[in-house]
């Protein structure tokens, strides 16, 4: 991974990422929701620019930390995940739906905002999950990107005109981040948090608007 990061971010940034993975991460509590949540993770929901009363489709919602943030911002949330047991911790204020987001979605209406906190390799969270270094194999990012593209492709069909999608991962890999958005030819403003440079875990986010 270090060689990949050298090429992608430069030697200095890659060294900071690697060194930050050796430091025990801080525990942060979101003051609005009372939930334990990484400081980097807390930067994703504000990108949705939620206004009170907006309908939000939260795909891949478990365990519900970002769902709770969105509810505090005034959104009416439909929270989805593949397995019912993963939705147990999602706030009761959300409507919960069990579904596979790579497949056609079962909704008859479109949404003001859509959040895709996509399943990913998690390489931005090595300090919190050091086992990832040994678990990941070459090519895993490409395998995950196929699922990520499918989720984003399904989601964009359910956004209202003038709406906004935020696609995010806690991965540092281009295959799961910029390449996913670019493969669908979507217009996006991208944000990247790097461990060692920015506080907390590493995150990628793309703010997508459709015209």
C-alpha cells in the first residue's frame, strides 16, 4: 500500500499516512447525537447541505451514526442496509428498509438528498483497524469498485432535479473514489481527508449534482 500511496499522494504524504496508522486514534463523541464517531466521519453529512424537512435516502446506513447526524439536521430519513440485524442501531426516527443497493431500488418517489456511505476497503482507517494491512489483497479495490459503481448508478435514478448525492468512503484508493464517480460521468466536487495531514480517519467524498 505504501508504494501505491507514494505514487498517488507523494512520498511525504504517504509517510505521514503510514506513521499515523501506528498511533492509537482518539475517541470522539458527536455533541449533537451523543454517538461515538470519528472526527473525519463527522464531516460527511454537512456536505449534503440538508434543510429541515428534506427527504434523505441513506443507503448503506448501518450503524446509523451519519443517519443520526442527518436527523439532527432536520432530514426525514429512509435508512437502508442489506441485513436487518445491521439496522438495529439506526435511530428509531428513521424509516428502515432492508435491501441490496446494487439492485433496482423499490421506491416510487425521488429524494432531495442521497447519502452513499459505500462499503469499501477501509484503508483510511488503519489506525483503528490495523488488520486491514494483512487482510487486503492486490485487486481487492477493483472488486469493491464494481459494487460501489452499481450502488451509485442505482441511487442517481432517485434524486430529484436540483438535488444532491454525497458518495463517500473511508478508503484512500483511487479505484474506490475518483474512478467510481468518473466512470459514471458524473459532475462532482471532491473532498479528500488524509490521515497524518487531517485530523481523524481518511475519507473521500464526492458531492454530486445532476442537471
